[in-house]
């Protein structure tokens, strides 16, 4: 139905222009809200999805006749879509702090260990230049907890290694 509406508009000689395009998780709901707002103001807006020609994969768009573009832009400026993120934490508690530095495979194992323990971690490094090393970084307020988990994992690994040596497995 969406495609037929835009094709009918095109067939009638009306040039359509995109006034909204989004790939966000809320893009469909946002596009519907915008189309309805424009329609309430007498602007024949068309809602399109990635199933329609010319719309990028995962996107939703709202198009209006080119003649209505100035009024549509004015209305969109007067009625912005509310962002999901309305409050930003500007404290330094979320700054990233390095809790581990080493080889890529080691760093990936540490990142996985922290993720498994409920601590979001970021791997920072470049596979093209592995000689520069890799770092695992976490939010500043989680750094102490992350360091404790890493220390416990190292101690457990050393204990297993000693047990294996004692058993003659190494």
C-alpha cells in the first residue's frame, strides 16, 4: 500500500521529497507520528519503508510533495520528535578506565570474562598494528570490581597450573 501511494503520487506528476528518514529502533513509530502530524496540517505526506524503492535497508521515510517542503520543514522544526535519551549523565563516573593491557587474544578473553560477570567492557586496539597492544576498558565506577574479577581469574588460573604441574600434566 505504501509503495502504491508513492507511485500514484509520482504517476500524477507530483515530485516527492524526503523530509524524514531514520534507522533508529523507533523509526517506524516516529515516521507514523510525523506523517500524521503533516496530514493534520493539510500536507499529503507518504510513509515509506525499506520495502519501497529507493529507501535504504531498515529505514523508514516520510515524503511530501516538493511544493509543500518549506511548510513541512517548518512544522518539523516546531514539533521535534522526542529522543529516547532525554537525560545525559555528564558525570565522570562513566568515563572509561583501562583495567587490562596485553595481547589481542588475552584482552578478548578478559573482555569476555568481564561481560560474563555483568560488567560492560570495551576492547581497544588495532588488529592491523597488534604490536601496539590491546586494552580492556570499563566505566570508571566499575574499574575496581573489574580489577578484582581479573585478579581472581589469574589466581584461579595459577592454582590450576600448579595443580597440573603437581599431577605431572605439564
